[in-house]
């Protein structure tokens, strides 16, 4: 697999397919959570994160335009989880800053059109983003990294019965609290990459 020489049109098709599959995995993860199948739900939410981060990586490859080969993102679970491990706090801060900036812009300009609101939101965004980054503690960053380090093992444990550390483990051992934390992470990442669905505007075939 070599994704280095694709056209922008082909990259964008890949982004959309990754997002669609991430949405599907999240949808059925949520169904499993509602049914009380927390192990299965947890695994599907983690898979949704992995599919969403593919869209994130392709999007960055297009915007940076450095000709990088992102093929490994489609072959290696550890590679995807490493990006999530190191980038989750940035994605989280970016998403929250964007939401906050739009809410503030709408509050300031209640009668304005979408274009004016978007312009004001873009002005506010950098300020909110930097504020959020400054509030992240080293303890939070380390806790997040530890969570993603365990994500692949938790994904497997959500599908299969196994014997580990002198005891049986199975999908039935997952708690509702655990799956809710995973769902929150998946929803945030999915919400972030959904913005890439319409990036084909103004992009020409190479």
C-alpha cells in the first residue's frame, strides 16, 4: 500500500470514507452501550477513534503538503493509537475552543449572518485555544497517555474472553463508567474530524 502519490480528490474520498465508518462504529457502539454490552461498546468506540484519526492524518497530509506517505496509518493499530496518545489533548482543546468561540460570537452578534459570526468566531478561537492549552496540567497529559497505552488491550478484551494476571477477563467485566469515558473521547474526536467532510470545495485534481 502506497498512499504517497494520490491526488487531492482521492485523499478527500478517503477522508469521507473514514469518517463514515467512524460514525457507523460509534453508532453501533452506542447501541451496544444502551443494551448494557459495555465491553463490546468500549471496543467499538475505540475502533471509531482509530477510523477517525485516519481522516485526521489524511487531512494533515493534504494541508501540510509535504508528500509524506501515511500508509502505516492503515496497517498498524499502534501507529493510530500513538497519534491519539500524543494528539488527544490538542484535538480536545481545539474542539472546545471552536465551540466556545462560536457560542461567544453568536452571543455578541445575535442578529448577524453566518459569515459575520464565523469571522468573529475565528478571531476569538486562537485566544480560547491558548487559554485551554495553558490549563492542561502535566498530570492530565500523563493520565491521558496512560489511557491510550491501554486502549488496544481494552479493545481486545471487549471482544474476547481471556486469562490475564491470574484471572479470567471477558467483555462482561467492563463497567458503564469505563465505557462512558471511552464514548466521550470517541465523540470528541469524531466531532473534530466531521469538519473535514466538506473540504473538497476549491480543491482541484492534481
